[in-house]
C-alpha cells in the first residue's frame, strides 16, 4: 500500500457509516462485550480510538479513560461524530490517520483500532506508529477481520486448499478494478508476526461475532445470541473461530 495515500474513503457523501449499523445490533453488542472483557478493572489517562469513525465505540472508551481522542482521517465521519458525541465533551475529535499519529512518543496508555485493519493490507507503518505513541505499560486493543474463521477453513478444506497467510482482497471484481478503498481479511497468525516486528506482543485473544449469520439472527432471540457469544468468546479464541478476532496487545519486554 502507498503509505502517503490519504485515507479519506469515508468522505463519500452517499455513504453515511451510521446507517451501516442498522440491523447489526448483535455485532455491535458482541464487540462491546469483547472490549469490556479486555478493559475490565483498568483505567487510563488517555485513550485513542484510531479510525473510530463517528465514535460508535469512543463512547465506551470514555468509561475507562480520563480523556478520549477520536482520531479519524475522514472529515465526514468527524462531522457525524460532532452530533453523535454531543453529550460527551470529554471526547476530543481529531483528523488524523493511523500511519501519522499526532501524539508524542510514549504518551498514550490505550490505543484502540476496531474495523480498520480491513483497510490496511500492510499494517506495518501503522503498527510502528502505535508502538511509538504507546506508553511502556500501555495497551493496544486491536480488531482483525479474520479470514481464517471456521466457515472459511471448512470451505478451503473441502477444496483441498491451504489457508492463505497473506491478506485476502474481499472486494467484488468490479470494485477491485475501480481501485476503490482496500478491503481485506487477514490471517491472524500473520498479523501477530507483524505486531512482533513492531515490538508488540499479544497478551489476550477473543473470538468475536461467533454467531454472525443472517439466518440465525432471524430465528434466535438476540438476548440468547449474546449469552452464547459472551460465554464463547474466550473458549473459541485459540481456534480463531469467528469472523472477527480481538487482540489485547502490549509492548514486548
Ligand atoms: C469500518 S469503519 C470503523 C469505524 C469504527 N472503528 C467502528 O468500529 O465503528 C473504518 C474506519 O477506518 C478509517 N480508516 C481507514 N483507513 C484508515 C487509516 N489508514 N488510518 C486510520 N483510520 C482509517 C475510516 O475513515 C473509517 O472511519
């Protein structure tokens, strides 16, 4: 990926990311559960939500930190955030992208990056920036769009195909031609190596959105889906079962 490229894809006026979340209450709640599990009992001075969009999850971060910065490269997302976060004056909104963080070295004790990795086929510059800005005892909470989830593993096994280690472009062929925003799913094992290269080490893993399926959502009550989700995020983590992998990362010592 061209590292100097401006990540302004979400400025398209025909695309309001708020609407993406309509009908995705289960996925939203599953992510909230994972973040709560990772952050339980912790408190931070300054948390950053990198690529935080309109602030969907910045609100949750404000329960765990004195100060929260929504660091987002799309002005349109920040404009939506202005209204969405109107009751949260402690959440600062700043235009910035992950490979050029405007924070001093070792100055931030919690960095979160959810649903951004699918726009980063090669996250090495972004991981280096996170490692630079993070305090020595800080935490990096990272979500990966997981290509190696159980369903894909079955599909590959049925075709006698190996799981790819490199990111997989999941855009339709016509979108690939239009050179639109990158949209990839990752192999978590590769991402863990990329993190290690930046001096970052995974401390905990959760498997998230394990029941993501339009059919299930229609027949199983959401409260039951979330009970199962909560119980299974940890046990399913080792096998990277679900389509989303959450990592709690620290500096390697
Ligand atoms: C799918 S949205 C997720 C928003 C938010 N994290 C959430 O989960 O609700 C992806 C966000 O990543 C941002 N983004 C894309 N490329 C980025 C980059 N290189 N650095 C930081 N943010 C980026 C986009 O502007 C967009 O707001």
